C-alpha cells in the first residue's frame, strides 16, 4: 500500500501544475485590475501611480513570465505577499485563520458521521416503517432548506429571541480576562450555531446515500448466508453490510476534504467568523491575486489528497480493490 500511495503522490505533481496553470490564466484574463481598487478611490493617484503599482505587484510582465516566477516561488513554499495595504505574506494570512476553519469544518464532519451511520442503517433496516418515513421527511427538509436561510433563522431564534447563543464573532469582548475553561466555553458557544447549521445539509445527503446503499446490500445472497450460519442480525448489519455500503460513501467523504478549508464561506460571512472562507471571499472581491492563488493551491492539494484517501479507503473496506490495486 505504501508503494501505491507514493506512486499516486508523484502523479499528483503534474496534476497540481496543470490546475495552477489553468487557474492562473483564467484569473489573469478576468476583467479588472488590482490597481483599480487603489487608484480609482484616490483622486490624487494618476497614471504614473498605476504604472508604479503594477511594477510593484509584478503585473507589468508577460503572463507566462508571471506564472513562471510564481511557480518558482511555490516550489520554495513561498506564496508571495498580499496585494492588500498590509502587504503581509500570504502563508501567514492563511495559517493565521486555518485553525478556525479547520475546527469549524472538522467538528461539522464529525457530527455528520456520528449521526449518519446509525441513521442510515436504522432507516434501511426499517424501510417503510415509521422511523424511515419520519427520518426521510426530516432529512429532505434539511437538505432542501438553504444554509444561509437556516443560519439567519438560527440567529433570530437562538440569538435574538431566546438569547442562548451569540449571533456573530468568534469570542466575547471579555475573552482575554476569562480562565482557560471559560475561554473554551466561550469559543464553543460562538461556534455551536455555525457548526450545527453547516452539518444539516451534509447530514441529509450522506444519510440518504448510506440508506440506499444498505438497502441494496442487505438483499445480497452473502448476507443471507451469514444469517443462515447463525450470526446475530446486529453483527450481519454492522460488520458485513456496513463495510460494503460504505464504498460509495467513502467517495463522498474524499470529495468533502477540500470543503474542510473553503466550504464554510457562507457560515463565516454570516456569523462574522475570521476564517479562511471569509479571507478568500474578501480576496476575490479585492482582486488579491496572491491570496486567491494561495487558496486555489490549497484547495487543489486537498482535492488530490481526498481522491488518494478515497482510493486507500476503498482498499481498506474492500479486499478485491486492495488485491487488484496493490499487487
């Protein structure tokens, strides 16, 4: 398996270069210029100031030379400096907000998995029953409801009306004066609503996939053979049926890995959480090319890693895939 993983990692390098090349070209061909946001709002900034800014940003060079310089810096893990007035390093901006976004999305994914597995299996083993019908209605409502609408509804109900949870920000004003345990509770209260709201959509979709896959698996002959051998029904479902039903679900989980970084733009914008999603959104609005490319590179790496993890996950749950891929 290690040899297969190393081979796949080496193949990721040309794929990453191709992704960055297309992204760089599309971004540069988009209308507008980063200098417009500075010069258009300053009546004293003339054509010379615009030319000087383009030289500072490196935009005066041909596009292929710009990409080559950027690629050489990327090989040294240097993402450049932001075009924003602070001129900070892009990697510093990303790593500053990375823990917040990871905590938000990893917690959401953990809730989704903790609820999806028993919910999908119970609905499949009780297909057509009351539990299956009620859970189907509930998850489809969660799936159909827009996340931004649920976020605003949660702010109105749990924040404005009931006063249970904060409606914005990451910490309270007196956060620095709190003790370690109180700081943890304060962070938890601020992140509780975004985490719960962002979990609803993924919970609905993943549980339906698991239910439909389990319904197909439990009708297979090998499960009837396991039952005929006297195995308990719980062992038949949780050990034999679940492993086979997880194969398509692993694909979805692999594709959700990039969402750990950029999948919380709506939640971070609505709840004013200073995470990566909000950073990349503001970079797009401000045409901050280095920050945008940093986000695209991070997303591309996570997408390729997600595909690799999905393939390795196939091998763990299905011996046939392991034998064919790693021989």
